[in-house]
């Protein structure tokens, strides 16, 4: 359900049967991105790098329902039309992945997330969602596995 151009919400069904709301909020401004670049852990795939700030294990459920995200493409990706297409595809990939988490009744362990596209295609028409989505999914799965291993959670996603 789209509330405004800045916030996307998904219903998450928990194991207890209650439904909660998962909210995606975009990161805005240089300082917000800078914080994630400094404090976040890097998880790389050939095409995508994810910078992730994880939730604290003892954070409240309300805090876990909010994911602040940002997407970016390298400045050397020219022209701007191509850069913008990459960012749209990254946002859509993230939206679909979070929706999958929500339908499975899972909450991703990410508090803040920045996706960076590294590969430079020759034409914007060659870049499709079916190419971007698996790369983003693989990178976020790596991050999730790392979090679960680090915090002793044996529940696979």
C-alpha cells in the first residue's frame, strides 16, 4: 500500500497471528548516507554492494518495523538516464524482496540499508529487473546470514 511518495508500507504477519506494518523510508541527505557508509557493514556481489546497519538484538518491535533505505549508482555511470534507471530498478528490487519477507512473516534484520550498483551496462535498455533482482536478493541474503550467524539465530530465511 502506497501512503505517499516517501513511505511504503507492507503488512507483516507474525507467528503469533497479529499483523504488523513494515515501513520503508528513504534516506535523505548527505549525512544520512554518510552515516550508513561509515557505520554499515559491506556485503558485495559482482554488481551490487549493500551497506547495512543492523538492528540491535534488543531493539523494540516498533523499531524493527522501519527500514531506512537508499540507492545509488556511481557517478561515472553515464548518462544520467542510465543512472536513474539503475536506481529505479534497485528500489523496485528492494520493494519486492521486502514484500517477500512480509509474506513469509519475517522481518529483515536491517535498520538502514544503502544499495550501490557497481556494474556499468553499455545501454540502459540492456538492464532489466530480472538481472537486478537476483543480484540484490543474493547480497541481502548474505547480509541476513551474517546477522543470524553473529547473533546465534538459527532460523533460516
